[in-house]
C-alpha cells in the first residue's frame, strides 16, 4: 500500500530547522571571530571552546546540506522516495529525520 505523506508539513519542518541552523551557525562564526585573551590559561580554554564550536559548526553544516537536498527533493517531487532503491521512506523515519534521503534498509546497509 502506497503511503501518503504531507509534503507541506515536512517542508515547514525543514525550513524551520534550516532557519534555526543558519542562526546557530552565524552565532558560532561570530564567537570564533572574537579576539582572544592574552592570558595563557584563558587562551587554552578558548582553544578548547573553539574546537567544540568548530565541531558543532561542522555538524550543523552537514545537516544544512542534507536539509537543502531534502527541499530540492520536495521541489522535484521525489521527497519521501529512497534515493538508493526508489522505495518509499517510512513516515516514521521521515518524522524522526525529515531530511532522510534513504529508507531504513538502505541506510543500514
């Protein structure tokens, strides 16, 4: 049985997440651009903080790319279809990961 998904619902979720990530990434960039403290101990802490921010920024960038790809699939009418096997992606998977490009079977193989 073919599942019916509300593409508009997922588009709203994806656009909201994209806006949230964009704001977060801008804040991270601003924090990374701040002048550094001259104190050696403070600089070490700041370097550790910068590494965490860069890691969060990298993860955010990857998710943003996946969201943009999902929005492209919506625009092309292929959202909800597995990019590998072409079978429908389960609604439960899309609810959990709206930018999922692969069905659970293909994602796990």
